[in-house]
C-alpha cells in the first residue's frame, strides 16, 4: 500500500522524484562530510593527547633519571641507575613518536628539535657525573653538581616541554573548534534540509489540495453533464418509442385502409366482372365453343384474382383477428405456413386478453418469425405456444432448424430488430435464443389487458 501511494505521488507530480533524489544525495553528502571531518578531528585530538602524554612522560623520565643519579652518587648503589637506563630507551621511543606526530607543524618541529637537544644535554650531564663517580673523582662530581648545570638544563627541558605542550593545547583547541564547526554545519544542514522538506511537503500538499479540488469540480461537472445526457437519452428514447408506436399504428391503419379499399372496390369490380362473364356465358351457350372456352378461362382468371385479392387483404389486415380472435388467427396462420413451407407446426394456444393493438403486435411478430423460419432455418418442426402468466402474456416460436450465432449479424437481424422495436413500443420484451445446430426460440412477453391501466 505504501509503495502504491509513493508511485501515485510520483505519477501525479514528476518533479517529486528528482527533488527527493537531490535531497537524499545532499543529506548523504552532509552526513559523510560531517563523519569524516569528525573522524579527522577525533584523530587529531587523540594525537594531541598522545603527544601531551609523551611530553609529560619524557619530563618525568628525566626527573626519575636525575633522582636515580643522585641516589647513586650518595649511596654508590647501582640499583638507582635502573631508572637512568630505562630513560635512555624511553627517550628514543618518545622522540620517534613526537617526530611522527609533528611532521606537518614547522613551529612544533623547531621546538621539538630544541627539546631533543636539551634532553640529550641533560642525559650527557647525567652520564658524565656517573662516569666521573665510577672513576673515583668524587670531588669533581660534587663541584659539577654544585655548579647548577643540571638544574639549568632541566629548566630548559621544562621550558621547551611547556612550549610544546602549549602548541599541543593549541592543536587540541583547533581540533575541538573544528569538530564543533563540523557538528554545527551538520546540524545546520540537517535543519535546512528538514525545513526544505517541510516546505516541499507544504507545497505538495497545497498543490495536491488544489488538484483534488479541481478533480472534484471536474467530477461534479461530469456528473451534471452525465445526468443531463441521461435525461436527454431518456427523453429521446421516450420520444422514439412514441414515434415508433405512432408509425406502427399509422402503418397498420394504412394497411387497414388499403385492405378496405381492396375489399370494397377491387372486390366489387372483380365480382361484377365475374357476374358479367356468367351472363355472357349463359347467352353464348351452345353457339360459340371457342368463345365459351375463352370465357371459362376468363372466369378462372377472375376467381384467381379474387383469391389473390383476398390473400393480399388478409396480409394487409387479417379479418379473422377482428372476427374470430387471436387464437383462431394464429392457428390459421400456423396451418397456412405449415402447408406452404412443408413443416409440422405444433400449436398450444390458450385464450388471452390483449388490447387490439397488442394483438396485432403478437400477430406481426409470429408472422415475421414464421417468415424467418421459412427463409433461413431449414426446420422440420415448429412449436407455437401462447399462455397467460400472472399479468403477462407469453408467446414463443421455436424451431429445430440450423440456428445461428447470436454474436454475429445474420440475414434475419433486421427482421428481429423490427420485431424488437414493435414489441418494446408496446411495453413488452422480446428475447431470441439460438445457437448453430440447436434451432431458434423467439419469445415475447407483453402485458395483458388487465395490466394496461396500471401501467398507464
């Protein structure tokens, strides 16, 4: 979750990642620089401490050697010379360390050289008195001791040691001051980076707040526009549904008008022509065989024309729907389709209550389904059912034909689309179930006549 949040922040503001890298590098640089400067300062402090200890130890060793020399001169006991012998070794080691510690300080090296010379002079004076004592020249030794040469040399050693210690103290003070400066620099750098980080965080939060405010405002505008478009779509859908219903009603009305005109006018003309032909035939009986033959052919043609007219009238507006009802009309339609297409149609039709316009929708939908079966299904059997379920009427037309893939556009897609619009315009539902090799089932669900007032 933390990684996702960081990735989201970086994506939202591309400047964040470079700034974070710069801040990290700066923090590492300040930390490393402070560390190495601190290490250098501590090393200088340790060196100064060792130098101080060496100088003090050297001075104490010389005092110990001088005390051993005095004890030997007074008691002639050579055990007192052990301190003198030890100081010879310690002195060489001390000066070697002091020379290494003061390589980079010319002033300290100058004082160290003088101290080395004064120390050698003091040791030479001690060695001279011890040698004179060993040679039995006690009086000369006493004179040499009383001459205060040893004291002057020791004072010189103390003075030079003090100067060297003062230089060491100055070095310690400088190292300590440098260490304090390093710590102050690190503290100041960290504080500055922290302040910059807080400032960057504030600016980022402020920018994020502005961005979130813009996003919320944009979402509100999008939602308002979406609601407006949804309302517009709903309005247009309602208008298109009403228009579809109006067009379908106008179409059926026009068909009914044409059917009436054909029935009244064309039917009257054909019937009158048939009656005239019958009168002419009665007058020509036994006189003109050729004319009678032609007249018989004319009567047959008139009968075919009258049958064709009736068929066209029934296609335009089935009279059985008004006279016999929906069940009888669908049974006649199924029987005629079975005879024309050469298939077996099984009917299971129950009486239902529908408005006249809804009955016409059911008739046209079944008629279109039969047309599609005859053209494309290659079926051997068809099942037509109609029943009332609660406040709805369910009609289905199923066949055992070749079927089709519902995800692909078929030749009958426009017919099914017209059926769907016709059914939905009346507030119903149409579903088509099919698969290659499994036949097709077209099902309609429409509100019964009892449910229409509630829907209105």
